[in-house]
C-alpha cells in the first residue's frame, strides 16, 4: 500500500508545498517523476535481492528505509531537499510491489495464482481512494508536513506487522545467489527477450492511461472542476471503484477465461472507455460526471487485464520471478516517470488533451497486444 499512498496522499498539498518552499509547477511535478524513476530503478535491484536473500528480510529493510525518507520529506525546508527525500521514498517503496508479485507466485499456481493476484490488486486498489482523502484532510488541518509524518508512521506500522506475521515464502534451496555477472546476464536475457518485453511494455502502457489523470489531479480538481483540497475523492473514489470491479471480475472469471482472453477483454474495454472520454470532453458543458466516469471505466479494463499480463510474464522465468517482476515494475514506473516529467504538464492544461492522451495510450496498448498474439501464438 505504500506505493499508491506515496503517489496520491500528497497531491492535495501541491499548492501549499509550492507556496511554502517557493517551488514552480515543474518542480512540483519533479517530486513525482523523481520518485517514480527511483522506484523503477530499485525494482531491478529488489528482484535479485529477494531471489537471493528471501522475501521477508528485504521487505523489512526497505520498510525501515521508507519511514526514514518520509520523515526527511516532512523536515524539508527547500524543494531540492524534498526532491532528494522523495527519491529516498522511491528507492524504498519499490520492494513491496516487486516482492508481492513474486510472493504470490511462490505460493500459488495456475488459475489460483491469477485469482489471488486479482484479489491482491483489489485490496491495493482501496489505497488510492483513501490516500487523497487522508492527504486533503491532513493538509487542511495540520499542513503539508503532516502528510509525510503520516507516511512515516505508516511505514513503521507495516514494518511491525511484517516482522510479526509475514512468513518467508522462498525456501533456501530455491534461492539464486547474487553474482553481478550472472545477474547482468539474466537481466540482459530478459531485456533481449522480445515476448517478455512486449508483455512488460503493455504492463506499463495500460497504466499510463490512468496515470496521466493521477498526475494531473491537482490541475483537474483545482482548475478544471473548481474544487478544493478535500474534494479529491471525486476523482479517486470512482477510479478506484473501477479498479475494484475490474479486479473482482478478473478473479471470479479466472477459471473461465484464459490469461490471454482476460487481457484481450481488458484492452478492448480500455479503448472503448477512452473513445467515450474523447467524445464526452467535447460536450458544450462538461461536468465532473462526464469527465471522470470514462476514466473509471478505463480503470476497470486496466485492472481486468493486469493479472493476466503479470502472470504471463512471470511464467516465462519461473526460477527468476523476483527479477522478472522487477523488470515489469521498472518498465511501468520509468514510463510513468517520463509521462510525469514531460507529458503531464502539457496535457493537464486541457481536458480534451488529457482524453486524447488516454486514447493514444489505450490504442497503443491494444496494438502491441495484437502484435504479440500474432507473433507469438505459442504462448496461448
């Protein structure tokens, strides 16, 4: 839950942080993109670390580091320090996502693994709905520094829960020793394995259509809709509702649909939602409902496709699931970091441009998927 909370909790505080630290809108976006790049790079590290040392030990160290970095954010007195501490948060937060995916594959197989993955996504989908509500309330009541103190406390709480209750799921005889050259060769093999990379690319692309709205949330809520810091729920609750529904349906239909069929259904739903979004933004008087409902539908399609994409990729490297999960996460987070740094500030100025950006991303994901199915029918 740390990853979505780290992304969304401080979004309502953008104006107050900028005013307090004298930051420009571009510098505020960098606090987001720097976090994502650090997050993505460390996902390449946590994979082999957890494959070699076990899942539990690596998670505990990362959680403690996350709490320290969050405290550093709360104490920052200039934007450069805040950026540095956000990088620290990203370096630590990547562990949960990588190891969580690998942990599910350690314990479960086949359709059961797909169902559990969907259920885990369902649980994590609640966080983005809660995070901006908590952040908006903390910012209004106590100021923006309270948001990062809350994240530090959350990191320590999860550290205590993992230390008390999380078992080790990777036995000693299944661990892969860390040898720099062998790790480099393994990653080289993964990055050079076109079927795996196409799946990882789709894993990143399909979230991008939702991420541009997450990263644009301050502009969308404050400027385009005219709401306040406590109104971020108007975007995030419907979006999370779509994610919850998509994850729920993916889990319940796991025994009826293959991974390929589930991904296909999800991608088509994303494209249809994006087309509706473009059409509705050109109404004479767009409203919160017409602007946000298609985004929620897109999120539903995204969540429906994610378990299948993840498992198809992980199953290509059964002995290196931690590393494979890390590559998936690296592609996803680094692509989102690029969007936050170079694209979001351009699209956020207009709801029409945001909708067109989402449509371009959805059609790109569907196109890559069709290429994958045609080029690699043996994966079905």
